[in-house]
């Protein structure tokens, strides 16, 4: 038996965002029904290298497919300057849940970007006003690109405002999307006034202090204790939806006000999966501001890898190789 090797170009080609969004929605639905196995993310801290490794395994049993995978991902902030490498690198092993055979090994870096954008798209589809046409982005890094591309799959986005301290990054973003949207650089306040807002920064002191009356916010940047993009006064007045209770209360956007007692269980409207399966209302039952606290779950990686593998297999793409021995006589 052969294992399929998928590099970044193959992963990109075979993970159209519409397919990924649908699969990620399936995964959140399975999570709400209890049809997933997802151990806690584990860390290997390496302070001597100013970095860490993280392992993220999961199994998902969706209505029409099931799959298992493990993502091995690092965060090494010194990489760009010291090694000419990205800060985050990911590798994913995609296995057959029936027998454990590694069906594919694939790039997990681009996959991480797409599955994060897809989660925001699922949340936006359930929580943004139906006629949302403007989107703000605070942070113009690589994740901002996928946020816009994914959310444009679920809302008719026409106007885009991007805010970042790095003027060159803003200009690069504007140039990239100029032929698709009415896009410009602007202030944080201008971005936050849009119908949909995605925040993708690593800040520890809030930078979003006001949003539009019915803005939907995808809070993406907080992924560790102490990180905090959206001011408490915005969160306290918003309907909050989270991806996972344990992760969000410990390392998501709500972790700081939660640890200080300003938010509690009564302030959480639902987990995203509850909206997907219809156990809790989305925008139809909500007025005012909504916030999606996204920390990123292994089930999203499984969903995205499922799309990549199935599409690549159908298209005859990737490289087959012998990774593990399967000869029972040896």
C-alpha cells in the first residue's frame, strides 16, 4: 500500500475554500453531537530555541465521512530572521481510521490557514447579518488573506478596510485584492465599523474598543493566555460564540476577562457546533454585536485534510511512496 505525499501546491490546488468550509462545518456539527475524539493539544516547550512543538490529534465521524489525523506544528518566532523560515510550520499525517494506515502526509502550514479561515466563514454564515457587504481586517499578515477569501464565500463582500502598523503589508494586501474588492487601508476604527470584522494580531492589550451596532467579529489572534484583542466593554455587550470551552477560557479571546471574573458561563451563548446543528440560534435569534472566539481545533485540520486527500486522490495528484512496511510475512 502506498502513502500519498502532498506538498503545499498540491494542498492548495485540492482544498477549494467552498469544500473546506463545508467540511469544517460538518466537523463542528459532529463535535456538537459528540461524534469526535479530540485529546487536548500537547506542547513540547523549547525555551533554549525560543520555540515549541504542538501535537493535535483527532478523529471525526461526520454524517457522510469519517477521518483521523495528527498535525505536528511548531511556533518559532526567530525563524524568519535566523533561518529564513516561517514562524509556523506544520506537517499532517492523515490515516485510515479503519486500520491505521497512513493514507497521506501533507503540508500543514497552508492547511492551517485555510481551516482557520473556514471556521470564521462558518461562524460568519451563522452570525453576521444576511446582507453584510463590508469587511474589516485588523492585521494584514498571511491569515488576513484567507479570512477575506473564506468569508467572501458566505457573504457578498464588496468593501474591505484593512488596518496594520506595517504600511507595506497593508499595500501588499490592497494590491492583492484590488481586482476583486473595493479595498483600502484604514484605521482600526474604520475596520471595526464594518459589517464583519476579523482580528488577526498577537496583542496582549485590546485594540478594538468599539464596533458597529450589528458587527460580527471573528477574534482570531488570541491563542495563548494573556492575549487579548477585543476590549472587555465590547465583549460584555456582545453575544459570544466559542469554538471550544476549555481552549477559549484558557487561551482564547475571552481568557483574560474570564480569568479576572468579568466573564462567566452566563456570558457564553453557545459553541459554534451548537449553531451548526441548530441547538442554539444564530443571527435569526440575535440582535446587536456578535463575537466568535476562535482558538483552532484539531477537528478542523482533519476536515481540511479530508478534502485535500479525497480531491487529490480523485485527481491523480500527489506522489505515492512506501512509508510503512505492510508485509505480514516479514
